[in-house]
C-alpha cells in the first residue's frame, strides 16, 4: 500500500496544482522524482511533526490541499496537541488493498475535509469495488453478522466460508455508513473484526440497529503486549486467524439459542 501511496500522490501532484506534499523525513527517497518535478509543492519538513501539522493547517487556510506523510506513531502521538488545536473531526479510512487506497484517496483528498488514511503492510486478495463513505455487503446469511475492517477481510471470508452469516466490509470508518449496516445486520449477534484497538466502532454498530445487540470484539487487546515475533506470530497471539474467527462466530451463533 505504501508503494501505491507514492504512485497515487505523484499522479495527483501532476493533475492538481493546489496539492502540497509534506514529508516528515519518512518516504523522502520514494518521492525523489516529485522533489525534482514539483520543488515548490513537495517539502521534507523533517522530524518536526508538530510544526508539520501547523504548517498544513495554514496551507489549507489559503486554499491549498496539504498531504502529510509519515509513520503512524509520529503523525498521531508526537503532534496530538497540534491535531487537537489546528484540526479536528477527521474522516478515517482503512483500505484493505493498494487498489482500494488509490480509489478512496482520489475520491476524498479534495472534498474539503481532513482525512486520515491507515495503511497496512497486510493486503487482501479479494477484490471489492469500494467507495468513500460506503460499506460493502460481501455475502448474506441468516444466523449472525460479521463486520470486517480493511486488511482483515480475507481472513473473515475464509473463516465464514461454510457459515450462514452476513459479512459487511468497512473501509471508511468516518463517515460511518449507518444506512447500509442497519439494512444488513442479521438478528442481534455481531462479531466486529478490526485491525486496531478493539471497540473503536462499537458505538456506531449499536446505533445502526433498532434492536439490542450481542456483540463480540476481535481486535488489538487493551493491554501491554509482551510477546515478540513476526506478524503471523502476533496474529496467532491476538486471534487474527481464520481458526479463531470461525471459533468466535460459531460461539456467537450458539449463544442464547
């Protein structure tokens, strides 16, 4: 997805003269051609995330469209005060493939809103025609509903292949597609699979249903993780596996039968 980010942003820089790219000492080599082609619109601000956010805020006030790129902890934690004061009410996008990122970024970068994109090294093999602000219904079932966010879709599809459940796929978390979720939630049993701290969209799911819901959460646990290893080993520990997802769904279906 990061390689696609470079391609997508370079394409937009060539098409829209209002776009300005601000880098935080991350990804500078990937944008080396952009520095040559657009020297007045591509800047490496350096390890100054706080200043970068404020610069972007000022640029946007002049009618320009700033794009900020760095790694997640730096863009969220080091400059939280600036995000709180200079920005607010961000849209949030979690694509599952490079192609989805390309589509969602091009649809939303110029919509006048602040949008945060969470890009992952993990990507789905399943191709879905996504749209900014819209959820996708992957399959319909009768016994429960499974919500899959971004790069967890493939594992959810594999885990529920032989289960009579509805699978809803989310790539845009804000704005939340309440209408699609409301129309397609089956019964009152929901499993939410999200690749970040669990519970982030629980209130959205609850508000999407007219009836009380029995919800199970599968995401990053709210605890200090001491295990070490590759991504696959972390997945095993957390439960981001087809086996664990299938187990959770079956348990949810059997509950209160």
